């Protein structure tokens, strides 16, 4: 079994580092790829479509608040790309926005608030890895 | 009350008798009118005797005796017995008549049937007498044959005596009141000012006119002196004249001036002493009459006499036999006779030989009440000249309309031609004026319709130039608005003969200057006119200028007109341009107002848009600022927690405290940012019109959300029936949530108790959230709704001070209001907010 690959799309390096720390604490193998903004994310989608990029990640962690193209746009692009439709997406937001939450869930993604306490952060990391494992076993 | 069956001279009856009489006396002294006296008599009779029924009858002015008061008598009986009397009115020495059995009494034979139908078997007549004899009687009635005892009779007689006296007294009193009222009525209806004072100068009586004149209520002056109500000098003057009357005992007439609202009025005041029946002085009465009108009339007739005297026309009056009765200066001038020479002489002395018959004819017309108008004829003067006169003769009547004589106005029309010429010139002037008015009317509609200032100036200049026949026309704006002259070079230098400088100019009409030939003007001859007038470079000789002055008095500019031929402009042209200038001023005022309002509207639109943009910018800023603040905060918070977890145990006590304060600060900061974001959201208008939501359901949802803190604090939250209103659900939820969580947060030691209610009134739904918490000092009732406003230390009650600010934002978006309804220190508070029942 290959190492689960997690793609994080977030411009906040501090948040990425915290997530990496939390994932490390899960004591499981994983691989993390980071994209910094909406443009890079759309480029990633295009490359998958062209088949010039592999392997696919098992889960995409997507920040809603991105420079250039916001998370909703990226989510839409991912969902419209047949090569990526099956991939689980966890959408993160700094604040709860009911409308966005509904839209995200309707797109079949998971909506989560960015954790502000350590236990929450660890829970999120565990959830991401669980989703990853689930994707690999299917 | 028990009735003593057998009255005798026992102690008991004596007591009863005294008590009855005492009660009667007490009642009679309090009687307000005769009816009260009669009623007291009946009551007393029934108490004092064994009779079951009683009545009182009094003679009227025609000598007919009538029932005045009764007990237990039918209308038929009273009608049948009215007029029946054993004694005629005025009988002296009448004594009571006792009829023990009516069936045995011959005199009552005719009434036997009436009496038996009424169930009367025995009766007693007790006369009511005064000095003038019998004036009525008391009656006692018994159902069975009854022998009236001596005591009963004596008591009834005693009652009769008291009632008689009381009646007499009451009648005198009434008569007195009536005469007083009559006197007051007479005084009040008098147009004169009347006052009566006693010897001490206290007012006893004043009338309406007095109240009106001195603007004082009767009640406020009766019993008081002039010193009490008037200024000292006035009171002293009045008192002095009163004293003179009292000292001399003779009437006094004085003329007094009093200031009224419409000016000074003159009064003729008559004061005379008042004497009592014994001839002694009792006071002084003053009657004042306003003679201002009469005085005026005198002045008017003096004035009229002066007019007659100064008239150029001959004004002559004569009696019906044709004798001259008055003769003015005009007559003296025209006919040559002085008044002394002609008064009393026949008017025919003025007649011309061949027209002698004319005068009797005129007189006969006058006698028939007819007037002779503009009759032209010939008359002879003292020096024998024959002159042509126009006569107007009208009858003079006295006040009753009877003709007393005639007044004659004669005008010397010898120089007829001159008069005709004068008339013609008047006519032409009138036509000219009419033409001017028409011209002005015609252009005024054009001017009023023009709202663009530049065009307006052009229209005014062109039209006016055409109207006055000028070759050149110009409008020069007032220097203050720097637009320069219209139609002439802008560099026209200052120091022009401005129309407003009227000083020593030929045409001394304010606001207008006119020069016959400007090149001949001494003031401008020294310097070439080309540098002195707006027409400077033009070959102008005739010159006309007028100021255009706005309603506010500001000079808007000057209109100038010129012509190359001298003397082109006349007074008529002056009138025209004055009119045009006035119209132009109004039109320019309008145009300026229009421009200003256009500008103001544009300005308003612009600032509205700016405000909108600023609001949007602010929202965007607040949103991204909170976002960006949140990121480092998360890092700090989690990093601190990680630090705590991984090496907390190895840290010194002090270091642990530092770490804790980092954690606390970041938690607080997170909450603050959350709230700030919520506030930003609340500021944003909700999308779409508010749907109707069930406030009760919303509250249930909120309580579910707050379940944790409710359980933790043991709070009870109750609610009345809440209506459905038009509001966005999330906003209402936010309102409830903030207010209820505040109510729980700011609690005292005991468990919080919160009640939510609603009340619909006048198109508003007012929600109230009451608690039993710590209350709020009312001086902070406004302040608490401010952003970041906190009344307590953070350690005491946590929070960012944004909750109520959010609430206020929300209700304001729906046009509503939020306020602190009630607050008692340590006794809880009530917050209310209003939302319109219909969506706006």
C-alpha cells in the first residue's frame, strides 16, 4: 500500500504547519503536498485532466479563503473534473458561514471550521487521515 | 316613629313639641327658597300631629288659593279643592277651624263626594297670617272622625306662626335679590362704565363694562379699593376726585384719558354721592362714558370744514327759500363777495339777467330730493363779469332725512380749453401706462419660463432693448459674480454711472438713470465717455440704465440701453425698463434657485454614493481584517497549547502563568474577532424582503442553542405567546440569543429567571426580555448600545461589548428601535425592541 497522499490548498503557511504537526501526531504514514493559492489549485486540476500529473491525492484539504481564486471556485473545478470527482474534499473556513456550508455540503464536500484549540486540531487531523484510508480501501 | 295616641300635657308631649319646633326652626333657617319652607312645614305637621296627611296652600296674586306642598293627596282632590277657602285673602283675626266629621259640616256639603273619594273624614284649617292678614293655610287630614285636641291645635298653630314668618322673610329676601339682580342687569347692559364705592373707597358694585375696561373680574375688585388694583398714581387720582364728591356732596363731571389697546380713549366721567334712607352719605357712584367717537366726530367735522374752506371750488349752501347760509373762500375768490356780504342774502344775486328762472327750477328739483349734476351755466360776479360755471347741487338733509336746503359746488370753467387739454393729456398718460403694463405682461411669461441664467439674461436684454427702441442693450452682472457683461465687451472699466447712484443726477428716480445726451453730461465730459459707460465704444448719445435688484435686496446687475440719437428715451421708457428689471429680477432669482437646487441634488446623489461605497469598503475591510487576524491567532493559541502540553510540567510556576495568559488572551481575541465579524454581518442588509417567521419557534431554537449555559446556571426562561412577524429568521435569533445570554450572564447569586414577551400596538411589535439580574444604572441606558461598551471588568463578566451593538444594528435595519425599558439596581432589567408588524 502506497503512502496516502494529502493535498493541502492554503496560503497560510502557519496553518499548514499546524496541520502537519497534528498529522504527525497521528503516527501514521502520509505524504503532504501544498498549493499556495487558487491559481495553483486550478493549474493542478488542469494537469490532472491532461493526464500529465499523478498520482491522485486521497483527500484534498481546501481553504475557502484563498488569493486569486477562492475555495468555492476551486471546489467547483475539482467537482467538474471527472478524474477527480471521487476525491474527498475537506473545506476549511475561519468562520462559520451557513450559506457557504450548505453550498459546500451540496457539492459533496466536508465543511469544517479551522480549529483554534489543540484537541480540535488533532480531531481534524484524525478525520483527514480516516477519509484518506477510506478512499484507499474503496 | 311611634305616634303618641293620646296627646296630653304630659312631659313626653312637651318634649316632643319642643323638639318638633326646634327642628322646624333649624330647617327654616337653612331654607334656600319658598319650596324648602313649605316642605319643612309639611314634615313638621306630620311629625307633630296625629294627622296622616297634610298640605299647605297659598293665595296667588289673583286671590286664588293653591296647593304648594302636600303629602298623600291625589291630583283630582287638589284640583277640586283649589280655590276653596274658609277665609278670603287678607282676612284679619282668622282662627283655626276644626271639622271633626265632614259629613256633619254644612259648609263642606258641596265637597262631600270629593272628600269621601279621597278617604278624608275629618280636617283642620290653620290660617297662615301676616300683618296683611291671611295669605294661606295649613291643612291636616284624618281618615276617621277626629276631635282635634287643644294641644294638637296649639302645636299646629305654633308651626303656622313660624312658617308664616319664614315665608315673609324668604319673600323679602327674594324681592331683595331680584331688585339687586335687576340693578346689576341694568348696569351690565349699560354701555357706560359704572362703579359704586362705599365711604372707605371699597367697591360695592361694578358692571360688565367696568370689568372689560379694566380687565378685572368682578370678584377680584368687590370689597377692594382702587389702591388694591390700580397703580398708585391712578388710584390716588381716582380717590381724590371721589373725596371731592364726598366732601362737597355734589356731583362732579370730569374728562379723563385712558390708554386702550387701540389707542387713547377719552371718557366723560360723572361722579355723585350716594345717600342712605336717612340722608347720610353712604358712598360714591361713578359713571363714565366713552366719548372718543364723539370727539373724533368733532375733529372730522372740523377737518371737513377746513377742506371746504380750502377748496378752490366755490362751496355754497342755501336754505329752501334760496337764502345763502354758508360761503367758502373758493366762492369768495370766484364771485368776489366775502361771506359777510352774502350770508342771509338770496342766491339770485349771482344770477345773470336772462337766466333768472333757472334758480327756482333748481330749487324745486332740490325740494323733490333730486340732485343737479355738472350743470353748466353762467353767473355774475361782484365786479359785473359773466363767468361760465359748472354746478353740482345736492339736497342737504337732517338726520331724519328731511331736506333742509342745498349745497352747491361751483367751478369756474371759463378756461375750458385748458381743462380739455388737461383731460387729453391725462388720457394719453393712462393709455401709455396701459401699454407698458401689456408689454410687461407679454414678456413676463417668457422670462419666468427661462431657467437658464445665461439665456435669461440674453432674453431680458434683447426684449427690453426692442421695447424701448434702443440700438444697443447690455446687461452687466454685479461684480460679485464675475460673469461679465452680456452683449458688451467684458473689459468695460469700473466707475460707470451706475443706476443706483442717484445723488445729483438729473433723473432722481431711485434705481434708474437717464441721460438725454451722455456726451453733454458735465460729469463725463472731461473724460471721453468711451471709458465711462458700458456703451463706451459705441456711438451712444441717449442713455438709459436700471438696476436689477433681487427680492433679498442684492443687486444682481444693471441693464443699459443706448441710442445714437440724443433724447430717444422718455419717462415712459424709464417705466418700461423699471418694470422689466423687476420681472427680470424675479426670473433671475428663480433661475438661480433652480441652478442651486440642481447642484444640491447632484451633490446629494454623489455623497449618497460615496457613503454607500464607504460602507461597502468598510465591510470588506472588516471581513478580511478579521480573517487575517484570525490566522496568526490560531497559530498563537495552538502553539501555546502545544507548548503547555509538551513541556508544561517542566515549567516554573511563573512561566506557567505566562503561558496561561497567552492562552487567555488568544481565547479572548478569538471571541472578539468572532463578535466583530458578527457585527459586520449585522451591518450588512439582509437579502430580500423579510419573510413572516414564527417568533415562538425562533425562540425555541435559540433556547436549544443556549441549553448549555441555561443548564449550567440553573436558569429558567419563560415566554408568553409570541406572534409571527416579518423579519429574517437569523436576525431575530441573534436578537433573542444576545439578549437572553446577557440576561443569564449578568445574574446575581440566585438562579437567573428570564421572561420573553411581545406586545403588538400601532403597527409595531414590541418584544421584551426581562430578567432578575444585576440591573443597569439608568445613566448608562444609551451608552450600553455602543460598540465595545462594557460596564464591568472582564474578569467579573466576560464579553467583548458587542452584543447590544449588534442588536441595535439589526433592529435599525428593520426601522425599529431597541431600548432599556426598565432597570433596577440588583432588581433586574428589561430590554425591549420594536419591529414593524408589516415589512417595510
